[in-house]
C-alpha cells in the first residue's frame, strides 16, 4: 500500500504494525527514504544528539533572544526620547506663544500712547519750523545791522 501526500511519500515495509514508526521518521533524509523535502535538518526524532551541539544551539537561541530584546528596548527608548522631545518642544512653543501675545499687547499699548502724543509731536514740529524761520530772520537782521553800522562808521568818518 502506497500513500501519496503533497509533502511526503510513505512506502510500505514488511514490518509488523506494532513496530511501525511515525511518518516523520520513515521519511527521514538520514534513513534514506524518499521525501519531497530537500531539508538537511540534523534533528531526527528518537535519536540521541550531540550535547555540544545542543549547548551551542541553546546558547545561540539565548543570544538571538537577547539581541532581539535589546533591539526592541532600544527602539522603545528612542520612542520615549522622541516623546520627551515633543513634550519639551510643545511647552517651548506654548511659552513662545505667550511671549508673542505679550509683545503684541505691548505694541498695541505703544501705538495708543504714540497716537496720544501725536498732537504734541506735531506742535513740536511747528515750533521747530518757527524757530528755523526766526533764526533765519535773526541772521538777516544781524547782517542788516552790520551794514548799517558800517554805513554809520563811514558817515561819521567823513564828518571828521
């Protein structure tokens, strides 16, 4: 009797039914029976294994476990750091928003004060213009008095 499965082929033997082995043992690459698998696994059920190989395999799995655990831990640490950075940045932006609002209020107050002083600034500009005109008139008067004095000196010099 031959049974064909999609993953293995089981051949019949002339052994009694009570000594039949499991399909995985009967299809073992070490036993020489045909299988569809090309796997060269060293694990054979019901066989003794090399204790050094077992120890090295356990060590390898422990190291892989530790490596993967550290990878996950480092990723978690990075995400925690990013979360802290985002929290600090958000707090900083809230502070900057408050500062900007205060500066805006200060500018509004200064503009209101400037509008209140605008009338006085215009008066100061008018006074400055009047002073400039007065200064110009004073220079003209000074020049006229110098000419008048010179004329007086020449007339008094002729009379003598």
